[in-house]
């Protein structure tokens, strides 16, 4: 039950990042037969139950990054795959954010990589990730920025 709630919340955030009828948007990248979906948000958006279940502190001053890797299939249905992800995060002042990603594997086969970090009001974080999906020949590079509001 707990994992299903977390899946629903992460699905909602991934869904917000997708354009209707378009699998590529500013929060996803399709390359070499793989889809990388990514986003960052305040952990304050998580419900108390989900945050408690996954030991994530809820706070407006704590951000969370979520990365999911899917392999495109012949039948058009993508399946989750494990990946080796190297992540770097830095604010506009050049200060590095230390983020440790951990893998969440759901009973339904979904796989997410999540990590938390501190944020200040109106702080913009630039994320750079190198994602090497299991079975891929080369990593997929993603870059995105997210501004956080704490008040």
C-alpha cells in the first residue's frame, strides 16, 4: 500500500512533466531507445504518509530529485530499467549540492532514483546527470534547472 501511494505521487509529478500526446518535453529526454524522465520539487508536496514511509523529511526548504529510466519496446510500451546515474547539482552562486541518489523499486516494476537536498527561497539549482541504462552502450546526458520557493 505504501509503495503504491509513492508510485502515484511520483507518477503525478512525471505526468506534469509530459506534454499531452508528446513523450518528450522539458522534463524528459528520448535517446538511443531509452526515455529519461526527471524532475525536482519541494518535499513539502509529499503527503505525510509517503514521506514517513520512505524516510523523506517534508519541508519547504528540502528539495527532491526524481529520475526514472525506461527502455522503449517494439510494442510501444516502455519498461523500467536500472541505471547507473552520476549527478551533479549546483546553485547559481557555484555552490555544489551534495545529493545521494537511492533506488526505489516498486512491486509493479517501476524503478525511480530519488535524492534530497537543502534549498533556500528563490534558489535555482542546475542539475547535470549522466545516465547509463543497463544494456545501453553510452550514457545519456541531461541538464535542467529548477527554482525553489520556500515561503
